C-alpha cells in the first residue's frame, strides 16, 4: 500500500476529488493547511504573503492504483501557474481498521 499526500490549491478541491472519484478512488482525508513553495509566497503591491492557503489530501491506495491516483490529481489539479502544489508518495507498512482491530 502507498500513502499519497497531495497539497493543492483550495479552489481545485472539487475538481481533484471528482477526478479521484472518477478513477475509482473515493476514500480520502482532507484538511486546510498554510504553506509556501519555492516561490516563498506572493507579493501583491506592497503586501507580502509568505504563507498561502492550501488543501492537503491524504489517501492510501493499493500499489497498482498509485499511478491512477497521481494522474487524476495531476490532471484535475493543474492550473499551469506556480503554486499548483505537490504530490508525495510513501510506503505504508501497516494499517488497521479501528472498528474491527484487523490489519488491512
């Protein structure tokens, strides 16, 4: 299993979630985050915004579903401008269902 964390623009939330659902991946966790990338925020006039509002999505998928998930996020989350976000893929060694206590 793999853990996918995607940091995306908040305005792309619906598009990305729909893209994942169309790919057959509906289970996810999301939360609002603040952050900045290589551009170190943005400057609007004299104001500098060092941290920007983003949305973090987390999902665990089977190994053979990773590329499908990544493609869905890339396709539906892209605006073509700096700050579109990042996708991180990590190994999941163990997972348990709290209700049953069983390992997945």
